[in-house]
C-alpha cells in the first residue's frame, strides 16, 4: 500500500449533515482495515474522497503536511516508523489551533496523558462503535474536545490515585492486555464458541468491518496473531470460562 498517496476508494458521501465540513482531513493510520473503517465513517458524515488523505506512517504524514494544510488530523499513536505522539507534538508546535484527534487501541494512562499533553484535542479508543466515533469526530469538527469514556475514567482514577502517587511517586501503567474492553471480551467469547466474523457481526448487530477491527485490536493488546492464541490468553487471564 502506498502510504503517501490516497490508497482508498471511499464510498460515495452521504447527504451532508453539517452546513460546512472543514477540510481537507488527514488520517494517520497504518492498518488498512482501520483506514477503510474511518473512510466509511467520514464519508458517512458527508466528506468527499478528495477531501480525505491517508498516511500509513509518520514519514508519509510529514510528506503530505509539507504539501498542503489540513483542517483536522486523526492519528493513531502506534505507527511503524515511530511514536504518533511525536507527530502530535510537532503538529501542535506548528499550529496550536489545529484539531488533532487520537483514535487508538492504546489505553494505558501514560500514553493517554502524554498524547493530551503533546497537544491532542481528544482521545478515542478504536473499540467504539462507528456511530460513537462519528459523533466524536463531529464534536471535534465543531471545536469540541471528545474524550472516550474509558479514557476519562482512567484519568479520573489517576486524579484519585493512592498515597504513593499523590506524594510524588508515579504509579506504573497497567499492562496493555489488562485493558480489554467489555465489547472486546464479548467478541472474544463468541470467537471462543467458534463463530466467524460474519456470525459475530450478526449476533452483535455490528458491521463485519467493525468486528474485524475489534479482533485486530485484541490481537495487538494481547500480543497474539491468531484466534486460538487470543482465546487461550483470555482464558489464562480469567476473562473467559
């Protein structure tokens, strides 16, 4: 996949839901499935294909940013050639008013807080349904600062942390595998029963693409590369019977 040129053929946009849709938008995401999912969400909001650019790496994003300005950036923090937070910091330094919305599977306190401190406008988790992500993007376009409920809870937990943290110590972030969401555990349970992605999408009333994105995020969090390994890790950790 060419990560500099727009690699996607997006579906036709829906009727505009907003009087004016600021553009163009840059999506910095290396996973092809997630690119397609975000493309569908953005065209559902009314964006045309020519208003969307996709970069699969920091280098590709920098090349696009050098060529034209963008009205908003959607970025992951885990990229193949570096940490997306460094890109966020650089973008915020150039233009503090630029909306930068993180959409990522990473949910540890350290990463969340660092991204927000670097200049991210908001932080969403990829596990959210398409409608939730669309609403958050719309909020960011209107000048809001959407924060995923799970992320907000983690930040509040940090604010009310134990004595060691309040006295100046830094609580170590929880292992990434411990942050599987209820939806991800629900999908893993269905995987453990032998259901296919299509069958899971029918049971949960989700699109097949959304289910595939959830499963890919589960693999990343558990550091596995197969359904069997994912179910084994979940049972070993007591998340599944």
